[in-house]
């Protein structure tokens, strides 16, 4: 089964080797037929502490690293 990859905004980088990424998704409300936005925060493992608050990060599923961390950030794409 392929690992899920999500993209979101880093809202906190205060923890050591941990970032919190807010991922937003949009969907059509089944009754009202309006576009609805929902967001969720994920704790992700950042081994080298490269991501800072306000940056866009891509995260991928992984084996649990702690109680809350089951995601890790993908390395930054070199330009």
C-alpha cells in the first residue's frame, strides 16, 4: 500500500526534531453544496531541523516514532 503524502504549512517548530504541519482540505458539503474548508494538524519528524515556521512542507506516513509522531517531512527540493 502506498504511503500518503500531504502538503501543509508549518505552524510550529519549537520541538526538537519535530514540526507541526497544518494541512487544509476542501470538499463540497453534501446538503448545502458549498465548498467547506477543514484543517488538521500533524506532528512530523524533522531529523535535521530544517523547516521553520511559515514554510510549506510535504509530509509522508511512517512507522510511529513517538506517541504523536507518525509522519516525517520530505527533504526540501533543491533548486
